[in-house]
C-alpha cells in the first residue's frame, strides 16, 4: 500500500507538471478543483479571481479554519518542467514553491481521514492565485475579503479562527510577521535620435542608468532590515539609436513600515530630480504588500512552535513576504509554515528534500487538529 507521503509526492509532481505563471493559473486551478471534487469536499468552487475552495465539514457549527497554498510559480509557460526524482530529493522548477504546498492541502485531508479525526469546526482548503511577483497578493486578498464579509462567513457563522498558509520549502520557519513591500516601474522617455547625427541629445538608457546608480547608492538600514533591488531593466531599439524609452522595475522591502516609507521617500525624491528638459520620468506603483504581524507570544505562534518541537524540529520565528501578509495587515491571526526543506527556489534547479516531509506533514496535522483548543 502506498504511503501517505508517497501519495503526497506523486500529487506534488502532477501539480508541478502543469504550468502556472502568475495570472495564468487556470489550468492548474482546474486540476485542483477536480481533485477537490474527487475527495468529496463540500462547497467546491472557483471564485472570480481564480481561487479554488473546498470545505471539509467539522462536527460543530462553530468557527472555521482556513488553510491555503498558492498555485502560481515564477516560471513562464515556456520553461521546461522536467523533474528528476532521486532517493532523497526531487528536483524540478516550482516543485517546492509551491507544488508541494498545494499537494499539502490534500495530504492534510488524507491524514485526518486516515486517523478518523473530525475537527470541531469546518476546515476550508484554498488553492489561491497571484502570490508571486506582480500578483500583489490579489488571490489571498479575495480569500480574506470572502471569509471576513462574504458568503462564506454566512456559511461558517463567524469569521475563521485563523489563516494558515502552506509553503513547500519552509519547514521549521514560522512566518508570523509580514514584510512590507513597495514595487515601482520607472520609465524614462526622451525624443531619441541617431547615435551620430543627434549625438548629445539625452538618451533614455543613459538617464535611466544614471538614476539606477543613484538609487543603488542609497544605504538602507540594516536594523530594521531593509532592502532595495532593481530586478528588471530594458529599453532601446538598436545599437546606433539614442534610446527614446527605457524602463526598470524596483523592489523595496523592510521589516518596519516607517523604514520602508523613509526609503520610498528617498527613491521618489531621486525620481523627481531626474526630470529635466527633454527627459520625462514616470514612476508607477506595481505592487504593494502590506505589513503586519502577531506577537511571538500569540497562542497561534506558540502552538506552531510546540507542533514543530513535537517532531524534533527547532522552530524559527521569521518575517517574510508571504500570503500571510494580507490577513496579518488586517489584524487577523495568520502564519505561514512549510512542509519540508529544500533549496534553489525560483530557479530551474529547485529541489525538495524527501526525508523531512513526514515530520512536516505531521506538524500541519497536529497544528490543525489542536487549533480549536487555544481559543
């Protein structure tokens, strides 16, 4: 008889084989939706943004619990999703982030049923869209909106106890604070021209690279930890053309909302100063991940730590940019936890380790089965 963890891994591979770039998760969502139906979950449906819901009924009509995992990956549909299974690991783009996390929703159901456990309240399982990149957490935002004020609140009677987000490769980490993020697309435009005939006229590329140099010369504080990164830069049309347009995408992050706003202010001041005759600079906000958190002493955080220690895994409290940001920003109990360890996330060489997976799934089952006891 196939073990529960092997079933989980086989499902993770099946999910990994379905391309799911941010904004294009529909095919993977359909697969998950059909699997929810196969599992006999109640109220299976897909919402207007593409999130998939299923409900495992509890024994009482009390508060529910939401466990989610994001469907999307950072890889475009053109990436080869070839995977390799070795004795102690599986390699493949997106296998840990977040195919295993999505499969974990099913592993949780299988484990509860295998042990004959019926939870005191409804367990809502959600495979959500748009966690990565420019998705801007619109998937989990729709989930929280729905459960806090929409039709599912009426079904459950009251808002959920908590929100738990599953990631494939964060075993041992408990993300209880959300990292604030601001993202910009900065575009420089000039009249352009011929590299020889019009030499001396401003080039959008020259102006943008000069601005980039000034931005990267900023010195964000190390405490609270704050960062900046130019992740994309493009522009121009040919080697002998003075570029008429160029663009960069900038990512700003901080553990502190005040530090983030201070860095934002510095960057925006540099952008304004880059305007001059024949040069226009436009900055568009393309992403805002809200910050928030629950204290280390919160009952949910303490329980999550206890569940890890029960499996011999030392917990580490952390701050990150995950789906938990959204509910945390609204003052709602939420954490993000992982199923196993791994590495090289967001690269085609991504891998997950197989040995820790049993402990990772067990911590999730323990956490979910005991969560009603702490409220």
